[in-house]
C-alpha cells in the first residue's frame, strides 16, 4: 500500500516533466505521448485517458504547451501539442530540479545510475 | 467502431463546460479511445473485450471528471509549480486574450458597436483637447526668446473693453515713455489687392512697425526687413510671405527689388519671410504680405496689438503705476489663445472710435 502511494506520488510529481520533455523536439498528440511514456519507461509508467488529458489541459492553461488541431491527408483530425517559449524555461528548470533531487537521493541511498 | 463519445459525454456531465470546449474534449478523448481500441484489437482480443478494456481505462482512476473540473474551473488558482515564475509568457497570454476578446466581440455585435462608438468618441475628444492644449500651452511661439514677448492692450473696462486696442497716438506715447521694454512694435491687419502678378488676388496682410521683425527675432529668407526711415507715410516697400513668394512668384530668387501692385499702388519687394512667421490674429487671418505701419494723423484708430520685448531683469510691474497698459506675457499665450482672447473682445476696429487718435481722449488713455 505504502509502495503504491509512493509510486503514485512519484508519477504525479514527474508527469509534467515527462510530457514537456516529449513535446520538446516536435509536436505530438495525446495518444502518441501516452504511448511514448509507456514505451520508453518499459511499461513502468502508464497514463490513461483520465490522467493524461487533464494534465495536458493544465499545462496548456499555464501556457507551457500549446494545442492545435491539425488535419492531414488520409488521417483523422488530431490535436497536436507543442512546447511554448515559457514551457522551454519550465522544462529546463524542472530538469535541473530533478537532476539535483536524484543526485541527492543517490548520495544518500548509494543508488547508482544504471 | 464503438461510439465512445457518448461514454465521454456522460462523464463530463455536471462540469458546466461551454459547448465548444466540451465538443473539443470529447473529440480529442474519443480519438484516443479509438486508437486504444484498435490497439487492443491488434492484440488478438475480441471486440467486446477490447471495448471493455477501453472503458475500464476511462474509469480506472475515476479522475476524469474531477480533474477536468479542476483544470477548467480553477486553473488560475493553482499554486506556482516548480520552475514557474508565477506567470506565463506575456506575449503568448496577450495573443490568447486577444483571440478571446475578438470571439466575444463577434458574439455580441450590439455591445461591439456601442464599445467602438464610445472608444471613437473618447479618442476623438482626447485628440481635440490635446490639439488645443498643445497649441495653447505647450507649443512655444516660433520667435526668439518667446517668454519675453508680451501682448499689450489698453484697459478700458469702464467702456466695456478690458482689452482695448490702442490708437496710434497712444502707441507713440507708450513707445516714447517706455523705460522697461527693449522695444515696442505695433501691427494692424489690412487686406490688399495684389494685381499685376497673374490673377488679381485679395491677400491677408498687415501693417507693422519697422522694428517688429527685429523684436520677434525673425530673419527673412531673402532680402531684409523694414528700416526705420521706411516706416513713414508714403512708404512703398513690402515684404512677402513665403507662401505668396512661392505661389504667386514661383519662388523667384530675384524677387527682391521687383515692383508689385497693391491696392493700385506700386510697392518694391524688399524681403521674403520664412514660412514659420505667423503673427497673432483675431480670426483665421493668415498674413501673406506686410507693409510698414507708417502712422499718420488721419489713420483709423486702433492701430492693433502691440508687441513688447521686456528688457533683461525688468518686468512690466516696475512701470509707472499711474499708467498701466494691460499686458499679457506670451508664456502660454500662444497664437490661438491670443486669437481667442481678441475674438472674445470683438473687433478692435470698433473700439476707441472717433477722436481716439488724440492722446487726450479719455476713452483711449491709460487707466
């Protein structure tokens, strides 16, 4: 029980960083973002519709990402999210914060990077 | 493909989203669920199993409704997140606000029209007020040391004219007894008929003391100003405005010394003034030509407004207290204010009528 609460909190705390990182290079739609998180975390992290989209909308409200409907030939109309200038600053700050946090935890616990 | 929109719509009930926003969310989420459904099918499950799995993920954490409610309603009350500076990019917000504002304006055309009218009236009124303030208070007179220039009138309040224009005799008296001012000059508006230079034309002009332009510190662009010996009856010299020189004589640089005909009399052109010269006037009078004022005994009364330039370190208040012409410093009293003041007083030519050329006339003497 305690472990699942910790997992949930860690996931919650890192979710913004994950999403901002994934839309840094190019715009992505929500399903793509969810798939990439699951794929790159090798199944350790998974976002469903109910948790992913409220987070996307919150980031958009904050002005860190911007969603835009895009229609492409032969494809369905999709909403792509891209990182804004404000989002880039936040991403850089969050990366630094997480790096420092992980290093601090590593120093204390002796956990080494893989 | 199952219709996931209905399922999503059910879960959004009670959020009081705008129809547009609700439609957007439903469309986006249903696409996600359809992708997920397709993927489930590719995993060799039955349609029913794939459908149930999708619905399960939709309700997995029971978070969709509450989370969306929080995001859509209370985004502005969120605490500052890690790395945030408490505000987003100003220009991005501005763009968003502008688009939102435009949508609202399009939705309410009557409000838009009223707002646009109110803005137009407000901007127009402000522009008009600023034009007046700029002309009256801010823009200095285009003369050398304008703070030292003063307009002087006779005080004839007992006759109903607190700002009366003096007679030539009074002006001469003031000038002879002056101990305060560097110089005094008189001027009187007069129209002239210009003939012999193309089409006959009626010109706004002015008779001025020979030293007027020297007092104002205005240099001609061509030729010279009047000499004292030319300020005598019978004088036949004239100075043209820049506009007349350009319009009637094509800006001819050899205009100096040329004879022109004013009111059937020949005048020799001795100078051309720069276009900035704009003397105070009672109305929309635009000086186009000047001749010496050349006081003479039968001259009509009310020679006009007198311009003084005070001597350094002295003020009109130090003058003989028994004889006090009413004076107004030119500071802040630019052309328009002077025009307004003189217009409010009525035509000076109607004041100090008969006999006012005599200095003994009580109506035109100093108060």
